């Protein structure tokens, strides 16, 4: 008769360390604005620890965002969730097919505008926005104006050197910049 074999002692469950909130890339962190026909301005705020808040005049949703490659999952505190594709180019975020502009004070909104824009209504007009917050407007006949610009949300303020500031709301969709002033909308197509 052989001695009874001792079965190994049950192993205690290995506990994994608690998962920390997925940090979002620095390029995503901040406030983003999109223009929609339904709700006007749609605001998306993303924090470095993965928090999010999305709101407009018709709704307000918040919770945690996690990332896996080019997909981001929003898990709301209300139990609802949504997984979307995302990409960033300069100061423009494309999320679920919607274009958002960086609206933070500083260079975020500036990056969305950076580059050259050619007038669609007046093909002899160009606007060139630099990342450092300066701009140059050229019109037919060599008439050039330059100065500084500031972005706050969906408002663009142009401060020409030695002139009065003008403010317009703006949006960018499909490489087209639309400026809306009291005189009506003016459109530009990105040329660089």
C-alpha cells in the first residue's frame, strides 16, 4: 500500500493591483468645441486622468474615458457608454465623424486655424494664421493687413496692427473655414 499523496494546498487568488484610470494623451486633454445644426455649440472637456464632460444647450453627460489605439470609450456616470473612432490633426479633433476645434486658451484653437486659407467668395483674398498667434490678410492689389488673433471657444478676434479689433464666430468643416460676422458668413478653403 502506498502512502497517500498530499494534494497541493489551494492557492490563494492572486490579486491584481487596482487599475488606474487610463491617462489620455496630452494632445486630447482640454476643451474642444464643435458646431452642430441640432444643438449649436457642442463642448467636450477631457482631463488627463480620463474624465470627460460633453454638453450643449440640450444635454450634459459626464464620466470616464478609456482609450485603446484609435478608439475611445466614454462610460457615463448614468451607466451608458459609447465607443468611437478618433484622430487629431493640429488643433482639430475628429470624433465619431464630428469635427471639434481646440478651444483652450493659448495655442489649441490657434492650431486649428494655423496655415493658409484662400477666399471662396473672394478668390483674391488669403488669410494666413501662424501658430504663434499672428495673422496676415492679403487682398487683390497687394493690400496686406497683419496683426494678432485670439481664439476663445468658437470666437475669433483679429487685432490688426494699429487698427480696431473685429470678432467673428468661426467653424471649420471639411477644410472649409466659415467666419460669421454681422455682415454675414464668409468662407475660406484651406490651401496649406
